[in-house]
C-alpha cells in the first residue's frame, strides 16, 4: 500500500528543511517558502487526478486577485500569458469564482516517481514565479492586494 500523499509530501518537505509545513485537513499540504527579498510564499500541494493510473499532484500558489474591471484586468492577464512563455516549471492559470478572478501558478508531478529534488524544484519554482509576478502586480496596480 502506498503512503498517502499528505504523509509523503509533509515528510519530504520537512526533510528538505522547510520548517512551516501544514498538512491541512488531509486534502492538501501547505508549505511556507521563505523568500530572500520578498514576503514568504505559501505553496499548496494536493492530488488533482490520475494519469495512466498514477496519482498526480498539483502544486499551486495563492491567488493574485484581479480587478473586476476588464480594462484594468487586461494588462495583468497579458503579463501572465507572457510569463507562461518563459516559465520552465509551471504555468499561470485563471481561477474564476463568485467573488472574483485570481491568477495562480500551477505545476503537476506524478506522486509515485517524485523524489526530493523534484519536490524541491516544484515548490521553489512555484514560489519564485508567484513572488516575481506578485511584485509586478504591486507595480502595475499599487492598490492590488495578493491573497
């Protein structure tokens, strides 16, 4: 029997030296990633389905809230699309909810084959990309609040 993803990801993250690892409610793991010159970033890891019978984990950032006004939203969406062309690990995606739209960084990994370097690479890639674009949001929309 395989180890549940929460136990596996929590143990691996702690082995990698992440000190703030929260197994949540059992449906995700939250890893707080300290950044050198920016606020820490939370990266969430959860199962998102299967590929060829193998469990796939999704790594995602918190959301950057988009303005409700389409004219204000467009430069931010264009920025995310431009970043997708340069990001090696992960991609920007749009979440739509009743309370508005957010942009998040996503990356996927097969649980069974994930080793320590792959987990670390995915977590750091999501955190670095989120941090970079969150700073651009601040510059493009001074009142923009990341959540």
